[in-house]
């Protein structure tokens, strides 16, 4: 990286794109041979953190994860593919989208396993929030995800306020 480069210079979404692959082994499966949901959640968090780190070039911490569905199981021997990228930046936080596919390479099948939106906050070595450069969506799909991220942020804020007001 160029030392003279402005660390807050906007960066394209493509700079944050990450892919992580995992094989489902018996140590991450339940008695039925299916991937444990908690392990998938861990992988989603790791894949999201890679994209957030790549974009921000700082340490990142997970602030939230949106609703998570498991649409199809992944079984022992299957390949799990996690693709992530930054959708939008909000000063010190970033929304990252993670898409998860499961591939049975013996049957030549690939299915949508799950997806999630996570919010990460960039921090320095002391844990203080640091500013993150804006993200530049370049494709129509990236622009849609960018706009949708703004709407999701408002929904998250409203839900957080609703929960706070219901606390005894």
C-alpha cells in the first residue's frame, strides 16, 4: 500500500470482496451428518470480517448480524462457499453481505444455503472507533445493495430503540 495514499480515499466494493471455502467434516456436524448451525454462524462472521478488514484496513469487531435462515442442509463431505463484500459504510461502521452456497461436488449440485447482513465497526489497537473510507458501488447489483443497506440501517435503528423502550 502506498504510504502517501489518503486512508479515507473511497474504495470500490471489489476491493473488499472475499471468498472463503470450508469442507464439512464430522467434527463440525451433528449426529445426522449435517453442518452445525453455530459453526456456519462462525464461518459467516469470519467471512464478513475479512471483507470489512479488507475495506477498512483496520481491526474490525462484529456489532450485529441480521436475521439468519438455513435454507438447505450441508452434509459431511460437502463444500461450503462463503462470499462477502462491503455493501455500505456509515462513518465507523460497515454493512457486509455474506452469501453462502453448499456444493456437493460428487453430484455436481450447488444450492443456496444461507445469507446474512452483518455490521462491523472499525477499531484501532486500543478498541477506539476509527473512520472508514466510503465504498463505491460500481455495478447495478452493488448500487441496489448500497441503497438497501441504508434502509436496513434505519430498520435496525428503529428496532434497537423499540427494544430499549421495552426494557424494564
